[in-house]
C-alpha cells in the first residue's frame, strides 16, 4: 500500500501519530515539515483530510494554524465539518465543576500529575509520574461513579479522561463519511492509542485502511513503527505499512 491512494479520505490522530509525546500536551514539538505536509495532503485530496484527536479544537488550531481543518476534538465531543460548521456535545456546562475541585486538590498534593481541562471533558495525565498510574485511575473512577452513567472514562497512554458517554472517534469518522468532500471516498485512519481502536473498527467496517502506529494488539490491519515512519510514508509513500499480526491471522 503506497501513497497517494486515489479516492481516499484521510483521518489522522495527532499525539503519538503526527507528533511524539511530550511530558505535557502543550510541550509537543512539531516536525518543521508537518504543517506543510498536512496542507499538501489536504489540497491533493480535495480537502478530504480530518484530524481525529483527544485534543480540543482550540488546541488543534494552535498546532495547525495554516487553516481550520476539518476535525473531531475531544474524541468526537466537538466536530468541525469541511464547511466550518462546529457542533459540540450538549451536556450541562457546570456538570464537571465538582470533579475540577477534586482534581485541583489531587494535583496540589501530587505535582507530577497534570490536569487538562477541555471544558467538555477533563484529562488527568501521569506522563511525568508513571508510578502514580493506579492512583490516577482510582481517582477518576470514583469521580465517574459520582457523575453517573452519563459519563465514561477514556483510557490512553499515561492519561485517563472523564467525558460524556456516547461519543468516540469511530462515530466521528462515520459522520464525516456522510459529508462532502469525504462522502464516496475510502477512509484511511492512522492512530496509535486505545481510543483509536473505535476508529479502526469503523474504518474496517467501511472497507478502508486502518493503520496502527507502534506495537500492541489492534483491530488495525496495517502498521507503522513510529511517528517518523508516519511522516515519511505520508511524504513519499515509503516505507509501506506492514500487515499486523491480527490481519495475517484473518
């Protein structure tokens, strides 16, 4: 499988896929060629490129200022179409206030932890303190129970997130595929984390290309080893992604 893939709609995760992880989401370093690479892909595909990420739309736009790209932020809780229309989950604005107060105290006692407040969801990162993983997950589980079944936990690489239930990256991709310029194209999604598995499952269902970055069990049928390989492949078509072990067994 090589680029360009005629007739594809491109869906790209950001952290761990287009950029390497840093000790805080605000400290990631973009490859100097990345904004231009995404812009070239956008133009060559007729605008059929969307960023599918746990970041907020505001955070996406700070990283990619050349244009407001189609995007699904906060794992699909907010979405911007190719025409610039933004929709957001209609949950109560103040529902997470209690969780915010609790997490402020948690971070004060454990400075290695980091709270990322995205308004609709809250993430607790333990990138700088992996030894606190169990504690972070326990705190967030208790907060989820207090909020009830309308909220769920999203688990990722050294992060656990509290968010309204019923939204995920797969649903976001499905929505884009019903709209121009994505409609009628073959979806291609590249991601690296457990939250991307929803996207992989949807892309498989739609007969597209699901590409996992890095090791680990996955529903994706192709694999790239790291961020550098993703950028190289998007730039030149090489290296060709390998089939995952899961795919070879099928």
